[in-house]
C-alpha cells in the first residue's frame, strides 16, 4: 500500500526526531514546534500508526524514536540526518524584495560606493537598532537558555553537533564541496584525514576556530584580539602570504560581483574594528549584538581574506556570553546570503540581511533546543553517586591524591565501580576554571592542578 504524503507538521516532527539522534519526549517536540500538547499527541499517534515512530517507555518517561521507514519516507539515510525544517525556505518580504530587485541590476548600471563610516559611527548602543527592536526581543526570548548557568554552557552542551553544522554551512557558503556526512567523518578522523586538500583544511580550520571561540569568549569576552585570532585560525595554511593571517589588512581587496570598494587604510580599519567591538560590548540584547557584529565585520572587510567566515563565527560571540542558542547558518542558499551582504555593502540597507538572519536563527533555535532537550535526561549513575563524584573531585584536585586512592574513600558498589571511574576520568579531563565551581573548587586551585598536568 502506498504511504500518503506527510503533512508539513508531520514531516517537521519526524525531522526533529531524526535530527536529535535520541528518542524525544513530547514536551521537547511541543517546545520546538511551538504547538499545543494535544496537537503533538495527535501527530504522534498518526506517525505511530504509519510505522514512522516507535514508542519507548511509559508515563513521564515516554519517548519517541524514528524508524527506518521514517528515514526512507523523508528521503534521508541513517548516516546523513537532515536538520529540522520550518514551514518553508526563505521568502523575501515585499520590502526586501524591492532591494533584491535593485541588486539584480547589471553591474555597469550600479553606482560605485566606498565604505561609509557613519554606518558604525551613528550607531548608539541600546538606542539605535539594526534589527527591528521587537524582533530582537522575540528572538532573544526564544533563544536564551531557561536556566542560570555560566556563559558558554549552552554552546558546550551542543558543541559536537555545532562543530559539524557551523563548520559545514560556513564552508559551503565559501564554495566548499564536502557534504555534511563528509564533514562528520572528517571530524572523527581529525588531522589524520588524507589528503589535506583546501576543502578539508577549510573545514578543520572552522572546527578549530569554533572550539577556540567557545573556550575563549566566556572568560575573555568579545575583544579585537579574539576576532583577529579567529581569522588566523580560519585562514591557517590557506593563504600564500602568511602576513595576511591574524593581522589587519594592508592591501586592496575587491568584492566579486559588487560595486563596493572597502576602505584600504590600515589605521582606519583597525580603529573602526575597535569601535565595532566597543559598541557590541555595550549592546544589552545579545541577538542585536550578534546581528550588528555579523554585518559590520563583513562590511568593514578588515582582513585580506576570510572576512565573511570570520563575521559568521564572531556573530556567535554575544550569544555565547548570554547562553543563547548558537547561530549555525544552516539551510542558507548562497545566492540569498550574497544578496543580503550586497544590500549592506552597496546601500547600507539591512532589509534582506534582517530577514535572512531571522530565518537562520529561528531554525538554529529550533534545532538546538530539541538537541539540548534530548541531552537533558540525567544519567542515573551520575544522579546516584552525585555526592561521591563531588568528593572524588575534591580528593584529586584539592588534596592531590590519585583517583584510585580517592575511590577508597567513597562508597561505591562493585557493579557501578567501572562506570563511575569512567565518569570521574571524563570530568577530570573536562575540568576547567570556568566550570570548577560545581565541585566547590576554586578557580586558582583548579588552574594550578591543570598547569601541573592534571595529575590523578
């Protein structure tokens, strides 16, 4: 019997379950799809009847996982799960469409323009706004973490998937030919990948740059040095002249397909970049700050190369600081992205950029809220030995004892010993000054233990 076509809601729900890679509770689906519980329950029953979902557990522990039939119905393979989708691809509004039509005019008919310093200079944090203020507020409320945790916690919880998503999507916008599955397999191999061609280097550089950003921003904040370092990591081994890596531009750049000519005065580039960063640091809404940083780094073109990819990654810096969902730039068409940038470059008109940003950030919020919900189920072993794990960390870091010696001081059943030992070693591997407070450890003491080689 032929399976009837899936409704948009049913397809969206299935893709969310597939994207999470773990069985999901109805509550997580309700939040991600912004639908009522009865609506979600009806969709779940229908998909169970079609054989696309399987039900696991009962009562409050009920979760739903996707079957192979679901993957086949959506045209997805088990190894290349597509991201969740919303109601449709980006569609320009009439206001943005007017700008888009203007930018489609032949190059010879468009008036050449240079960098306009007033785009940054006239902006007053918390008085000016590039995003519509209500949209910025709505996106912040939708994307922020619901619990009070240290800066960067949200990004670290979804880091494994974020590394793949953001590295692949940003590289694809630069013409990279690797698939999403290729990227996942590459990151599993790391530097052992062979051969290290330009596409491979671009992806690995993105991965290293994102890891650097997630570690550095929560402790150091948003700085000019941090953005310059980001460009250096993104462009490592990709430029012929090493002087163009990690430094302000000292030569002319041209924007392909545009009549825009950026400023070519190094002192002015550096001064303007400092002004951009200073204003970003004072913007209270992190979503507005992310948008401001994204468009202004790209518009300024402060580096000899890698400006757009640096702007995409640096847009995540304010979101990291406020524990908001990260911005992955998934599902963006290269033509739409180029159009949004051209609107800023040639007319300082952000109409298309605003709509593109809203589109990609809402999709990011949807995807990572589901992923985070799927990771939120407490580990029974961790919950059972919560106090014992705290004591183990204290013995090793504070008292300087070996982990095996520390285990002699806590009560653990023989059946759980191997599992708790693995958890303790993982926690010691990941222990940093920014997360040591959960084990009642001081930052300075933890740093000295790390500097001493993480002895255990």
